[in-house]
């Protein structure tokens, strides 16, 4: 259970506080409406709200103390003042995390973070009681709040670490202090904020800064950017590498086979070779499973038990979730989208037996100057895979249609300016026996088109 005295919390956050220090803190909240006994309120400034506007409300509701980064709040009763409340949240979470002598795994990368995190938790659960980040709680707010939920019942943790710019992974990894850190892939997500893939690589490598001397860094060396960092990282950390193509990796897969919804491969590590079954399709999920098994190796989890656990893995949230709908098959992959994840999703759709195979695609956001080119390539790929129909929404998704039209194939593509127009076309196209993929960046809310179809067909 979370337990700090006010004095201990102030010290952990390097806060200025003039009040008494013996009150106890058992909860932390960033919402002034969520105040219970022994709750510390931390005011976070967001894009659309500022928690500092609710300091008095939180204290009036019974918060044992409130944390502000406004200098004018110095000396106010019941208020601690810090340089930055987001950093203070991380600092307090780190202090709580360090009370637990348990293995922690951290995961970052441009794509595959969440699935890899879930597969790692799946493997570790054969040996440990695992605390993990849920949903999209992988940022400077969500991940520290997950760490603050650690209890004596938790014997391991898996923390997903996302970033939208340089320095953010460093903040998270120093907070979580992982024993094992995984980098899945260097893609182009948030390219407009990083500026280049080289800068994305630097940003993701920040995760290694939280490792102890005996910690392990896990890298996918089929990724050209990560393989370029191997020698430098090997000088600083114990490395475990994994791959599908590069058989010099410490851990690799061979004899991969399967379809859209499941697959098998042989896991190879030294003299160990184990057959693995995954109840999800796509080569990207082989990589995710290899990363998870690499963590199992690093933390000395029984590999046969870990492999067996992966055979029962279930996708979380809106990631490659396959559901039947009135004689049709829906693939909900709406959590987010990047060129890499879009390619993986379209390949899965191409292997589906249901016909017609329909892709409902929205914009991939935050790609900066490469956005139009990246969307055009998606269209080229969709046509090359001989999909039947591509329905698009979003400004840059117009380029998907252009890419489809560039390739001489039977694939048809249409762009829609409104939700209603796309929904009408989808109703007509989604005949019995079809398979429909819904994919786009989170801000495009592609799940609304699936929800519409569900309402129509039920």
C-alpha cells in the first residue's frame, strides 16, 4: 500500500512546504473530484485544463495536502510547491517503486509497445504477480500513477513507456528503474516532433539510462537503426538481441507458419528450441513474442511455462481484436496507426479467407513532412495485396486512394468527406462473409464506424 508521511513525500519531490509533516498519504490523485481520506492532490497542467485551478477545491474536499508549481502558492496552508508537478509525480512514484525489491521491465519503441508489454506480462505471470500499465497509461502521468499502485502483493512489474519528443523516455525510465529494458522498433511515429528517425533512435535509447549496472537491454536487431546501436550499447549494458531474419541474434525464430488469426514458430536460444503457438497472426506478433521471451530469459522465467502462456495470449483493447458480426468478421485495430502498424494490419487482412476483404482506413497522424508519402505507400500496398475495397476518411488519407489507383489491380478505393457518407458505403459493402479491418490513428476514432455497423446489423 502507498504510505508516505507528508514530510517524506515533500522530500521525495524536493518540495517547499511550511506545514506539519506527520500526516499520512495513502493515495495520490490528479482529479480534485477524486479525493478520499489521506489523499495527496497533485495539480497537473494539461492542454485543456489546469489542475492548479482546483487546489482549493481539493483541499476543501479533504486532501491531506496539494502540490503546485506556482510560485505564488509558496506558504499557502496545505500546499507543497515544486518546480514541475509532472516531475514531482514521477519523483514520488520512483520513491514508492524503490520500496519494492522486485524485477521491473520497461518497454518502448515506435510500434508494438503495448502488445509486447502484454506478452511480457503474460510470460512473467507464470512466476510472478505482475503489475502492468493499462490502456494508454504509458506517459508522464499514466506510468507513474501505475507505479504508485504497487502493493506488497506485486512481485514484478511491466511498464510501457511512450514519448512524443526527446527526453520523455529518460524521465520515465529514471522513474521506473527497470532491470530489463526493451526497444521494439524505430519507426516514424511522432516524426514531426523528433525531426528524424535518428532522433527517434536517440529518444528510445534513453530507456537504457534507467538500467542498473547488472541490467539487461533487449534490442530487435532486424531493425537497421537498432542494429547500428548494438556496439555502443554493448559497452554499457548486458545485451540480449532478438530477430527473425538475423540468425546471429541471441534469440530468434525459425519455421514460421500460420494464417491471419494464428501462427506457429520455433523459438531458438542457445541450445534451446521450443515450438511456440500464438493465437494472433502477423509477423509483427512474432517479433513481439520474441521480445517477451527475451525478458523471460533475462529474468530466469521457465521458458516452457512462458511459451505455454503465450499460447493463451489475448489482444487487449482495440488492437487486432477479431470478432464475428452477423456472418461477417470484424478486425478492430483502432488504438493507433503508423506506417509500420498499417502495413502489418493490411497483411493480416490479405490473409483472411472472408470475402470481400475491406479496409476502412483513417489518417496516420503526427508524421510531419512524410505524411502524404506514407499514406500514398499504404494505398500502393493495399492494391499490391489485392484487397477488394479500401474506404478512407481524413485529409491525408486521400493519398491512400491515390496510391491504390497507381497500381494496376482489382482493388477499389474511395475517399469520403464525412462520417455519414462512409457509413452508408460501408453498410452496402459489408455483405455476409466479408472481413472488415478498421485502422487509423487514435484521433480519427475509427471505432465509430465499427460501432455504426454493429448497430445496423444487430
